[in-house]
């Protein structure tokens, strides 16, 4: 099971207009649903030609990767895997194991290669283990609530 997801374009005009003085750049993905099989996502910048067949860390557009340890099915009783949105002020217990995840990918070097670019398009090539190809999800393998580029000067 392989998916491609594209985000953007993100305007880089102001960033590159400041001389590109970026000490660090992070691609942040938040609200990731991991009630899915485990997978790895390869991140590419400004590469409309990247496909599942040619995605590789050797491509010049490669920016990084991240993996999600998924939970493809619930093995508990009914309601066991239901994530409660309720939080209590002084509750120190850890959050529910299926609370949506957050990932940060350091993309400083990849962004530096795009100094003359005015916009940034992010493409994720998401692939899970072929042994889970028979998994029937109720949605896409990769599902997140947002993606942002954070830079530090």
C-alpha cells in the first residue's frame, strides 16, 4: 500500500528575501491518525515528478523521512480504542495511546537547496509493509490535521 500526498504551495518569498539566513528548518506534521498499519513516509520538496516507483533518499529533492508505529486494529472490548477528548486540569496520567501523533522532520539542508525558489511544495510518499496490503482502512493510510514549515534564524 503506497500513497502520495502533496501540500502547498507555501510562499517562500519573505524567507528567501531575507537572504535565506535560516539556522534550522523543521517540517511539522500534527494530528496524525496512527490507528492504521505502521508506515514510513519519505518527504520531497518541489518535485512534481516523484512517484512511488522512483522515490528514494538519493533524489536531490529528498528532504527527510519519518515513521509511524501504527495500530492497525483494536484487540480490546468495545470502546477500548475510543480516544476521549476530555482532559482534566491536574490529570498527570499519560494521554490515550491512540491520541493523534506529532512528527517533526529537520529539513534545513533540503530547504537551503531551494534558495532561489519562491514557493515550496511538499510531497510525501507513504508506504507500509507489503504484508499489510490486505488491510482495509476506513480512510487513507496517512491522515493528518496539518502541516507547517517552521524556521529559526
